[in-house]
C-alpha cells in the first residue's frame, strides 16, 4: 500500500514515497560505504558495493527499501502481489540474486538509470539458491530515477524483470503498470488534462488504481518548483494526501493496522535523503557530506515523538 512520485525541477528531480505496511516493524536510515559486503548472491558469493549509498531499511538490516547513491541514482521498492512472478531456479552466467537484495545491489553498483538498464540482461532474480533451497524473495517491483530525469519501472513477469519507461512519474502497487496506464487513459484525456474536473471526478479511494490516478494528477498539475527545496516541499504536500492514518485500514491477518509509517523524498542533484515519520512532522535530512566516517556502515534513527517549536 505504498505510493511513489517523481517531481522535476531545472537541475534535477526528487523521488519520494509513502511507506505503508501492515505489521509492527521498526525502520531507520543507514549509510553503506564503498566495498561493503551487503549480501551474498544465490551462488553463495559475496557482493560488494562500488558506490556509497543512503537509504531506509527495516530493523537496521542491510536490504534497503528506498535510497540514493553518491551519483544521484534514486529508487524505491513497492509490494507487487502476484503468482510465480520470479523464477524458482538460478541461471548460469547471470548475477543470481533475490528480490530482497536486488534493490540494494542496483544502488550500490550503478551510477545512473542508463547503466542499470544496460546491465539488466545480466540480472536474474530467483526464489531459490544454487542448492534449490528457498530464499526470501518478496513480490517487489521497482522505480528508479536520476538527475537526467529519466524514470523507469522494473516489474516481474514470467520469471523476468520487464522494463517500462515511466513518463507518468508515479508507482503504486498491483495491478501491472500497463493496467494502471490503461485505466488512467480511460478516466483522463492526457492531451487535455486541465479540462478534467478533478474536484468531482478524481478517485478518492486508497486502492492502488485510485492512488495511481490521484498521484499522477496531483504531480502533473502541481505548480512547477523553481528549485530543489520547492520540489521537496511539493512532494511532501502531495504524498501527505496519499498517506493512510493509523486505524483507517484494519489488517485481520496480522491483527494490526495498515498505515503510513514514514514519508521520504530524495534529491538527485544534492544527493540527499529526507524523511518524516507519521508521528513527528519534522523533516530530517542526511547527505553524504554529513557522514564523518565514510568507510563504516552507520545507522541513524528518527525522533518519532511529536515536536513543536515556539514562534519567535
């Protein structure tokens, strides 16, 4: 139940998301240095990072859920439910990896979307390792962008990752990307978007299809930012409208609530992470220049208690 958007400005773009999930997990920011062994591939070989990376993880564990690297490549993982989306066996001659670790691999090894796309034929995601044993490989799809403002989606289909160029600058959850685009075109004349009666006809639901259409419309129709700070501000405004309050959706499977735990937005030009919790309106920022020991993995934790500042 997550929503991702991209907003362009003159010198780059920002990429943001809501993180919605249905069971009690803690999250925090981590910094991963160069030459860091962030996981092993499915052959049992260690994988190391070529580039420094900042992002957000669960329970202070290395697999990133969203992030940015030192060259401004940004990305997001989202749940993408389906059946037999990934292969159940490795492929010789490929980089065999789980979907849990692929996102971190991408940020740690590619400078740009272009590099990622060029190397895609060498990537193979599997739910089993070389011994035939099951590995954690969640049903994810991925959204990436960089300073060139190119935006793509990688979606699992029949055991492969399928690439889609994403001029809509939005990603939610299932159904497939083409289905979202088809339903968007059914509702809105994209050549005459300003004529759409948003106050009356914009979907108000929180299902993935409604959120895709709403996020697209709000992103495309928003006042254009003049700089990265305005782009960050506008992204938080839009993503706040997509956020799920705690208690709005009850999840019986986990006896818990599905709600937005955090909103984060990354900036490609200044290569920064910004994040805000659901309980504290203060936005926290971290850039690569803020890291004192650049050769050490580091964890950072948000203050989630509600904060106020006295007017001066």
